[in-house]
């Protein structure tokens, strides 16, 4: 466990150490203060302070004979996401940020690992290639800081894993989502863009020092607040529980990210690009043909009139309606 006190972790000096363990213990059922103190090897006063801090953060916690029992969880926020989260991320929540990727990069350069930065809205959200990302309140703006043992060449796999993770989380929530190579998640119903992913990294030729994977999900927002070509979960099926979507996204991402074969299989399964006729704008020019596969670490294989072409990066357009 992280020795530092997490941002937004009230509860005094002991709060940093017991922040997540108290949440994890409460998530498994009622437990008494003395039992918690014993298990975590801290004072009862530290536990009491932590419980009070959670109540202030919006948790309803009853003191019963069996111990502390959580009866309701805040709708959204750092601790709300951490409660019951089956992935080892500390969650840092802000009501508003210019960009969660920018904040995550800051944390990455400070040496942090496995932190998820979450914002209620963004005032300077970014897409790829210096494009902007509309980030009204009600959407999901999430950036994960990682220090994986991979080469920069392998980093695109994380983008694919992120697309798979969000697609699965959205499908579980009832949205008919599918992946467009490499990093967009679309509604299969309307073809509108639901999710964008932005991966940034720093490192040397043979080793990444950190990676930031940013997820932008048009969740509970009106399409009128989004650019043309975009859709939202609200428009597709109505509002979702953003907390559940973030938790499932982090859990799926964490479960997949170390296994390149599993990432590619899951990507193929969730993809809507494969089999489609596509036009891909690449730094080397335009490629038109039929998308037939994706290969490690994320290359799209396109069958063209002149043979197979492998594309590392680019903007992909489906030439038939999806
Ligand atoms: C992306 O770029 O799709 C990556 C977007 C990543 C956003 C997340 S939010 C959390 C984290 N913090 C950040 O600052 N960024 C990440 P790209 O493929 O370049 O698509 C950008 C283009 O999509 C723009 O030029 C617009 O045309 C369009 N666009 C902008 N906002 C959109 C939205 N909310 N929904 C759908 N399309 C949008």
C-alpha cells in the first residue's frame, strides 16, 4: 500500500495508510472498530477518524452490533469508486480539471503508479494530435497512470486494452458499443462516437518510464453539447451509473493489460472495423481497402488492391455505414 496520503484523503496522518484498507474491509461486510484496528494494526482512534471522514464524504455508515455497516455510497467521487473496486488504483477525484491527462502526467513525473485521475468535467480536454475533446459535466473523464515494464513499441496495446475495457463496461450497462480501430468506441446503433482514448508516455528507446491512458466517455450528457458525429449514453439508452462504468472499466483494463494475446483476442471480438471497407489517413498517405485483422502491438492489416498494408497509426473511416 502506498505510504503517502492520497489527495482528498482526510483523516490525519494515519489516514494515508488506512484509506483504502478501511474501504476494502467495509466492502466485504460489517466489521467492528476494534476488529478493523487489529486487522490494520492502527489505533481505534485512527479507524474512528477514517469512518467520520467517509461519512463526511457522503457514505452512510451505521454502527450496528455486528460493526460498521455501509448503507449507501456517494453517487460519484474518488472514494465512491474505490469502494468495492477490484483493481489496485488510488482514485483522485476533482469536480473540474483542465485535463485529467495533464494532471495524470504531473503525477507520473512525480513517480506515482496506479493512480486514476477522475474529473466531473474538463475545461481543456484534449484529443490526439492537439485536437480538443468536449468535456461537459456528466461525462466520464478518467486517466490512469502506469509504470509498466514494456517498450514504447508495445504501448499501443494499452490503447487497445482501454478500448476493450470501456466497450465491455458500456455493454454491461446496456449500450450496444463496438470498437473502431484504433481507439474509438462507437454506438453500433447510430455509429456515433461514444468514447475517445488518448495514450501518452515518456521513456527511452527500450523502456517506458510511464504511460498515461485517458478515457473520455460521453455518458450522461446531451448530444447538443457534443460535436457532430458524437453520441452519448444518455442519447442511446438514458443515463447510466457512472460509478459502475468507471469501476468496470478499471477492472477490465487491469485484468487485460498485461496479456497481449488476450488484448488482441478481446479487441477482435469487440471490433466493428474488421471486415469493413475503410479509408485510413496515415502520416504516409491514404490507405483504402478492407480491414482484415489487428496485429500486435496494434497494427491494422488492410487488404488493398496492391496487397496487404500494415498501419501503425492513423485516422480510420468506415466506408459503409456500421
Ligand atoms: C480522441 O481523440 O478520441 C481522444 C480523446 C481522449 C479524451 C480523454 S478525456 C480524459 C482524458 N483527458 C484529456 O484531456 N483527454 C483524455 P481524437 O481521435 O483525436 O478525436 C478528437 C476529435 O473528436 C475532435 O477533433 C472532435 O472532432 C471530436 N470530438 C471532440 N469531443 C468529442 C466528444 N466529446 N465526443 C465525440 N467526439 C468528440
